[in-house]
């Protein structure tokens, strides 16, 4: 078997607000617009898909969309400049050896921006 990639699909309440957040603010390239679904390329591996025909919802502990970058502070600042203030500034998490922060996307999903410290 030869795998060619990954697309994780999530429900979307508003595809335009989702596009603004992921494409224009977080700068994930739009890979494919299928009308009811938009798929974004995550440079370094994988794709995120958001579909208006699926329920947007989050359980008590997930899902969490984690985006990896060495520029955690730069992403945080970009969000603040776009008028989106995460509830906490980036911080070290010694338990998991990461530097990160969380923000909610327009669909209510928890998005973590992080880098590994080890």
C-alpha cells in the first residue's frame, strides 16, 4: 500500500468565515474548493477540510486541530493584529515539552499553535 496524504474533515458553520480564518489569517493555501467543502493544504504534511453539509461540533475534549510551526509568537501576533485575541499568550508546557497557545476557530473547534521543545 502506498499512502498519498491525509485530509481530516470537519463540519463548518460558515465556509466564508472559515476561509477567512484558515486562508487569510493563518495563511493555509486553499487546495480545493468543492462547493460544499473547502480543503486547505497544511505545508509540511496533510490537509484540513471543512464542509458545510457536516455538523460542526466539538466534544468535551476535542477534537483539537494542532498546527506546528517554529514561529508560534509570529502566529499569535498575526491573530492579534487581525482582531482575534487568544485567551492566553504563548507559553511553555513542561509536561508535553511544547511552546503553544489555543484559539477557537469560527466553527468552535479548538486550534492549538505549537512547537516542540525537544
